[in-house]
């Protein structure tokens, strides 16, 4: 059995673009030559895709670096280089993808959901692409775009129709083991469950998925006892079952203690996430078999019913009340499914699949940032830096062409308007020049 892991950080790098080629076809008669260097292939993209056959992020403990294939260089006779192969990284359904700042960029909650997370570098143009009336024999080509590696975070939130929420040792694992085929570790001491367990509950010709969420304690919303990590797994559940330990009713003032337990659970959920707090829920008093005085259970149930939620009295150990609990949970799940249109037979699976894609150009790509340093003014702009990086600065023709492009884009005028004086040293990537007319 794979070890459950719900967080991972991985390093990704899309493929570099292939270099363009500078070659000529020589015509024997007349001694003419024709530029015929081909363009380099595009580097492979990095795609992250939800796969229902994976249920843990554990594999990313052993492998954290992922690199797509580079594009191939162009060749003579206008032959373009082959594109690099895309790299698809499979993750469990329910995985949230975050950037290096832990900002969510995709929620892969359905089988087949995917995100194009990094684009491969563009291929450099061969010299055949630079022929013109004024440039009949270009002896230069572009380099392929070099991509940068980056770190992203993966966070798994399990998908379940019902989440069992309660303090440690409330009997949640036993409930799952009795109503489904799941066999979680069970013992009569707190924190037996350190990872969520899923079970499929059959009911007639239908079924629903139930999750045993590790026991919460007071302060869980703030991270106490890893509570914030446990709580994240209830965010996707349609219905919550607040499982209370009926054994507390044997303590002095037991009814009040049980109600206090319920209040703390609701408070922790509210402080963690108000959306989750507003989900529909039922209340479950477990371990009824340990209570010879049934009046105590009835008294506690009557007080809890003031919450206007169904209260189920059960014994997971003996099976008492489990059929009623399963039926009650399924009614709520079925109602939510109908409201969401998930039981519509005409709703095709493909319609649910979401494909995320990073934008080809962002505001950051267009923004020019100027940093004053000891050696001059450093210009930070992704588009300009890419142009410089793809230019062979050792080739005089290529350098002249770059200057022509910068002038055509009126880069000098834009820099002057931004406060850089004429004659100042300007640095764009590896290019250093003086700002003149």
C-alpha cells in the first residue's frame, strides 16, 4: 500500500528551444548562394494532470525534479528541428497546484483536469528567416529560448461525499470500517488515525464516499496538532458528520461535556473556513453500547436537536443505528447531487474536465523595470531579455539586427521617458550599450 502524503514541492523546467541554423545553398552556375538554415524546434511543455489511478503525493518524495525535452536544432535545406516532447506529471484527483508563493493557480478536482504549468522555449529562427531586400545573405541565426526552472507546491485535498469530523478516539475509523470495505487502523487511544481514510458505502444500487478525517483538537484551525492540515480535507465534502464520543456521558456533568465537545468542533471549523462551516451536517453520538442509562443519551440528543440538525445515536462497535445513519447521510448526499446537476444522465464527462493554461503574455511581460546599479541602468523586461538571450552577440550581423529591432520598437525613446539620460550605460541581459540617438 502506498504511503499517504498530501503535500509536496517539486522543481520543474520546460524544455529549451532548439537553435536556428545558419547555412547556405550554393548554386554552382553563377556562384550564387541562398540562405537555407532551418528554425529550431520548440521545447517541451510541462503539464500537470489529474489521474484517478493515483491517490497520494508520496511519489514526489523520491522524485522532485522534472524536466521536459529540449527542442532540436534546425538544419540545412530549411529543415526545422523537432519539437521537444511534452512532459505530463500525473497527480491524484483533488490536487491543488500552487506557485512558489503558495498562490493557488489550479484546482484539479476531476479526472482529466490539467494545467499547462510551464511553456517550452521557442525555437531560434534560422538564417533563411532573415532574408529581405536589404539583407540578402544573412549569416546569422537565433539561439533557442532558454527556460528557467521553478518550484511549485502540490496540495492534495481528498474527495469524499461525507467527512466524519470529531475529536480523537470518537470512533470515526470504526464507523468507516463498519459501513464500507475500508480497513483503517483502529485502537482505543488518541491519534490512531494520522491520515484520512476513504471508504465507499453501498446503498441499494447507489453508493457514496465517506472519509475518516484525523481527530481534531482545540486550536486545530491554527495548526495545533496538525489540525489545519487535517481540516483541509473536509473542504470538498458535501456533508459533514460531527462524531461525538458518547463515553463522555459517563463523566460528571457528562451531557454538558458532550455539548462542549460539539461546540468546540463547530468553532474550529468556523475559524478555519466559513464556507465549510455553512455546509450541511448531521450529529452522531457514538458508543451507545457503553451507556446503560439511555436517558443520558436521550437528554443529550434533545439538546443537540436544538441545532435543527438530525441527531443519530449509534454504536459502531455493535452496529446499532448504522443503517439509519447511512440512509440519512445518503439522502443529504443525493439531494446535493441533484441540486448540482450531477445525476443528469445527459451531462457528459468531457463537459466537467477543466484545462488550465498559463497566459502567453502577462502584464509583467510588458512592464519595464529599471534598476540603477554601479555599472549603469539594468532594464528588466521579459520580452527584451528574451530577444537579447536569443541573439548571438558574438556575431556582428546578429548584433546589428538586434539594434535594428530595439530601435524599431523605440526602446531608446521609452527609456529616456522613464528618466534615463542620454549617454548612460544600459544593461539588458548580457547586452551592454550606451543610450544615444
